[in-house]
């Protein structure tokens, strides 16, 4: 559902919209922030770079399951769907839940809108969505996450490494690594889940700093 937004043209003839709060990101944190802002009487507009209101979830690896049960995976104002509250939902369930939450949210969520810059401008924040025009907001919330810019440490020896180097962002399924030897670096939730899946069809070592 759209909200009322004041639209003006400035001296540079750029279309400018004046809103309460800009939320950068239409995924899990962005939708939760928009809901909270609505509850406080503000009018947020969420800007999502991808083509759907589910953030990065549709691009996660195929077998991903949530790391907490459904009963603890709800967003503000919308319980996680399903009867079994103790199950660990699949990635696609999370996508469906986020989409449903965005549909019910009484705030505007604009997809395909990648923010290129945020600047201070005469006591407000000038937000440039990237497709022309400008939003002027009293406040802004950064809720874009880090999936689009994964951290790839400069490990010694990478220049001479002749094998395949894959970040978790680029991992989808174990099929391309079947029968090969793989070293999974890290011991977080994603690393352990990927390592366990790979171990069914490949020789896997899990490397971690801690015990």
C-alpha cells in the first residue's frame, strides 16, 4: 500500500520527494524497521535493490535452513507461518514469510531501487536511489546487510592456489564439488551447514581458529 508523499521540483529540476524516514533494504531487517516506524506514527519508505521484497534470502544456497525454530523466527507483527513451531524452516519458507509480511505492511516498499548515495542536505538526508530523482528524508535506516559485498580475506598463497575458490555467497549446492576435496573455512552457522552437506559427496575438512 502506498503512502502520501510530497513531491516537488528543486532548482536543478530533479524530482524530489519528501518523506519521514527512508529504510535502505527491503529484507528481514528493513521490513522489521518499517513495521516499528509505522507503530510510532512515522511514514517509512523502504528501498530494495533486488526485484522482490525478500532481501538476499532468495539467493542463499538451496539447502539453507534457519538456525532457530519457527517460534523464534517471526517478524514484528507477523508470526512465522506453519503449525509446527519447533521445526527449522527452509530458505523458501523464509522467502514466503518475508513476502507475505511486505504485502501486509502498510508502508511503501520499492523494489529494483538501489541507493547510490546518502548525503546531508539542509538539515535532512538526501537519498539518491540511482534511477534519477531524489528522496529527502528526516531520518534514514541502513538495513541493507552485507550479502552483496562479501568479505574475502587476503590469505597467504591465494596467488599460487590452482584450485577453485568459492565464497559462501556463491555456493548453491554440493553437486559441482562431488568427489573432490574441500576445505570449508570458518565455524559459523553457514560454514557448518555447508560442510555437513558437502561431506555427503566430497571429502571435507572444516578449518576454524577456535576449538
